[in-house]
C-alpha cells in the first residue's frame, strides 16, 4: 500500500495518489471531471511541475510527476484544497473530500518511466471501464496515442524518449507496450517499494536514507523514521529466528536452510528495511547477493501464505 509522502528535494520524481474519503467519489459527473482537470492544469503551471502521466478515476486519481523545486506538499495542498472548495459548494456539502493526506511513492529518476506510466494508464482497463487505455478520456493516455489530443500542460516528450526514434515511432512503440500490459498484466512497479515509499536501486535507497539523517522526527509519518532508524541486521535475524523457534547462529555461510525462516529474514531486511543484497548475504550466511534474490523470489512466490508472518515480525521490529 502507498504511504503518506513528505520527502521533497529539487527534481524529485513521484507517483501520487489522491483518494476519496472512505473511498467515496471525488467526481460525480463530467462537470466535476472537467473542473478537476482544470485545477490540475493550474497546479502544474503554478508550481512548475513536469506531469508525465495521470488518470482521474471515480474515487481516486493517480499522478506521475517531477518537481523541479521541492514543492510537492504546497502544490498538492493547492490542488486538493481548491478542488474540495469547488466540490463542496457545488454539491452542498461540507468537510473533507479526500482521505487525509495524498499518498504515493518517491521514484528513482532513471529506469521507471515506462512501468509507472503504464501502471497509471492501465487503471481504467483494470477497472473494466474501457478495453483500451487510450479510450479513457480523463487521463493522459489519449495524448500519447494521438498527438492532436495532447494537453499542453502534460510533458509527453520525456516518456516518449524512452522508446527512441521520432515522435510517431515512439508513440506506436508506447502503444504496443501498453497493449502488451493489457494482454498480460504486469506486476505492480510498487510491489517492492522499500518502506512502502521508495522505488529504485540500492544506491537510490541509500541516498534517500542519507537525506533523512539529521532531520527532525515527524511523528505523523512513522514510516519515514523507520527508513532512517532501521533495526540492525542482527536484530532482524534474531526476531525471525525467535518467531520460528530457530537459532540465527546456525545461518552460516555454506549452510542450507530448507524452511522459510532465513528467507523471511532476508525479505524483511531487503524489502522492508532497505539493506543491500550484499549486506543481507553477509549477515545471513548466503553465498552471494544472487542467493538473496532467489530467497526473495521464494517469499514472493508464497506471499499469500507468508505475508501474515512477515507483517507480524515487521510490527514487532518497529513497535518501539
């Protein structure tokens, strides 16, 4: 699940979700949809954002954007606050429209444009509202399919450059990429977000962790504190071993562990707390970082069966 997001720096790349309170609609008709897009347009221009993809659904909205200035919070307050005032006036209501603070992910600059944009553009297809993503009017996909339907405040060029060639060739290539995702739905690019927030390489995660060092603790966002003050690898191993009734000292290099305990420890260390694969391998007695990847795949393959175990140990490690 995406988490509340308040990590800001120049050039940060985000996937942002605004969801209706109690999952209720944030738009009721096309007039609301047009006004929501009008406020999004104003926000992009006012705050200088680069908006790469978006989709407006019935009870939520996805944005994929970059902030040249560290102003995501200010821009989202402007966008959601202004639209809420309009919505409440028009529909004779009061109170919150959105489910608390916007949520989302911080994404590494390189390597994720294709998958994140596809995830967003396939939302209406997954919801069975349209058969083809470009047929959903209330999003950026039609502008990628047809140049004449482009919106001047959406930055199409950056994503299209990922597909090479001229604009027309890139549009066709991107459409094929989307259609492949319709035929064979891909895994969510956010499934392995470290701390539920960060999407990127080990170097990227370490960079963000360094960025958080020395900052005041925001008690309303404990997941940021968990990224900064994570348990030691020895503590993770001990907690997992205790849960399974094992001795973590037996996880020595070259030893074989047929049960899921060591793999669970590796999953928690790597996916939940952002340790590098090499660090996990050394701490848990794996031969290499490749062995750690195999262990993670093992947990992910049995995620439905093991997720409650992983969550229980994670809560214990972060409860203090």
